[in-house]
């Protein structure tokens, strides 16, 4: 975990073939939120990208490096004081050329907060 104690995985489930669901909890007291932003904390987008990478790494069992992102849409602010519990729906496909393709939708309650399509290389 790049940011110690930033989040906790409560459950990671393979729902069907290459589809996974991760339920995580963002630590609203983490130091990141002291600067982003005091009095109105917002989970940084780069931290969400890192969480997706770390969960994908756990699924495939190899270290990964992002090599492309064709679609990243931040659709709602994630305030950890209001919505610390997130559901990440991931479709993780491994290719024959040592790459991992990921499609992600991140939600809190029924609100879509993030959509992402990217490709990682296995290290």
C-alpha cells in the first residue's frame, strides 16, 4: 500500500470470470485530507487510481505499471466524512502479451463517482 492506512479492503470477491467487486473504506482521518481540503475533504483522484492499481495487483498477483488510460471520468466528489464506503466494480482481463486491461466503476451508495479504462504491464 503506497499510502499507509489510507483505505481498508473490507471484501474482494470474484463475481463472475474476470469480474470482481471490492468493498473498501477510506480513512477519513488520513493526513492526505489535511491538505485536500481542510474542512471539506475530497479524495484525490490520483489516490483512487492507486487504489485500483493495488486491488488489480492483488488479483493478478504481479506488480503492475500503468501504460495507458483511455477513459478516466470523475463523476462525483468522494468526501470521506460523508461517504467513506466505496464499491469498486472491476473487470480485469489478462492478455497473452503480459498486459492487464481494467475497466472500473467506483460507487458510493448508488452514485457513480469514477469510471476508468486502463492498461497495465506486468513487471
